[in-house]
């Protein structure tokens, strides 16, 4: 992946990371409010929380902050949309 100051580029993302971004873009994902937000897809905890944390820390996905552990809809940031190839550079 990349450092937090450098958003990941499309070529740097694994197939799994791109699939996770697509699920967020489709409105199927939620993040648990915490220091290391866990990603849920279709109500099920994602099997690769390490990548979920990287996507969050790299600024590709985000969610509204709530009480600790509370689930909130995950959203794709503009950097996430760019990394996914959904917008022109």
C-alpha cells in the first residue's frame, strides 16, 4: 500500500483491496467507530481487517464517527474513487 500522506494508486491496490472499495462504492459496507475501524461488508466482518485499516488510514474510505464500536455507513473518499478509477485524474 502507501504511506498515509500518499494515497494509493490503482496499480498499487490488490484485487482484494479493489473489491473492498467497490463494496464501499456500492453502499454495502460499514465501518465500526474505533481507533482501528473494522470494515463490515453485507453485515459480515471483512476477512482482511489489515487491508481495511490501510484503506482507512490511506484516506480511501471513511465514515461518520459515533460511539465506540457503533457501525456507520462507509463512504468512498475522492481519493478512493480516484484509486478505483471512478473519476478522471
